[in-house]
C-alpha cells in the first residue's frame, strides 16, 4: 500500500531517513517560499535557486551577469538590504525571464534539507492538485514537508499539507501516519476557508500589519496553477504542466 507522512517543521527532517528507500518529498511553505517559487516559474522565471542565506545567494550571483538574475530574500520576515522582498507581487514585477536566487527563513532551508529524497517537488495551495495528481502515479512513499515557522508548527503549512493529502488520496487508498491523518482532518474541518486560516496564522497577521493583503489573498487561492515544479540539481524548474481539463 502507498504511504504518506507529514513532517511538521523543517527541524524534524532527517536527511538520512529521506535517503532510505525511494521517498518523494513534497515541500510546502505557504507563506511564502513555495508559493513564490510556483508563482515565479509560472510567470516565466528561467529557474529558481534556493539558497540557505544571503551570503550563499551573493556567492551564486557573483558568477552571473547582473541582467540575468533577481536576488530576493528575507530573514525572520524582515527585508534584506540589496534583495527584493520575496513576495509574488514584487517578484512578478521584476522577473522577466530571469533566474531567481531566493533565500527565506524557512522554505528554502526546508528545500535544501529535503534534497536527499529521491525527488523533491515544490507545492502550495496554488498547485497542490497538479503536484498530487502527478506524484500519485509515480510514488509509493510521499513525505509532505511543512517548513514550519522558526522551529514551530506553521498553521498555514499544516493546512496546506491537509489540502495536498486531500488531493492525493481522493480516489486512492493510502496508508497515512498520524501526522498525515491530523493534517487531513484539520483541512477538511476548515475546507473552504483558506483565506481565514492564512489570515489567522502568525505570519498571516504579520502580512496584514505590513499591508501585504494582496499576497495573502494570492497565497490563499487553490488549484490556480497547473505546474509541477521539481528541485533538479539544486534548482527549481517546471517538471510538468498539467494538461487542460486535468
């Protein structure tokens, strides 16, 4: 039987365990890294390079022509000097087919820590259904990774994990761990109120205080993108685009 498990926060990722057998990781950082990556690729970014911090980002950028990349990032929600703030609305204005070098407190770290899995997909409420439809046909064990919030559970990631599992298990039988069942039950009990859930989260309230309601609303949309981003040699690219009607 196929299996699905949820990791609650990036600090709980065991790179050694992800390496065992054939495990597919699906990483979520609803507010905001994986939503930003999905949006950027959909808007034509050549690729997204997740880095651990701004120093690594600058080192990556040092080998590129200035007109070929955008450097974006935040640390504990605060802007980083010399970086575009990594929200979809701002990235959309500047990406123009360039590479996005991205550093965030939680999401890009989770992506890098998940890299030992057989495959790593990038998901969000925007494209959970497209990713779920794709991985259900190729994976026997799916590890849904919630990036979390600086060592704590993230309400929006847990909700996103439940939405992903709901998409994944719609018509198939999966063996779920307790964490997967809990995420699914949480999502189903709150189904139809994504914006309310995101708005009530710690990061969502931070967004509201700083006038980022547009990006909060954007991240709350479900099934808006048909792309399936994958981490390939440390770079996020579009692996597949869902066919119309799927």
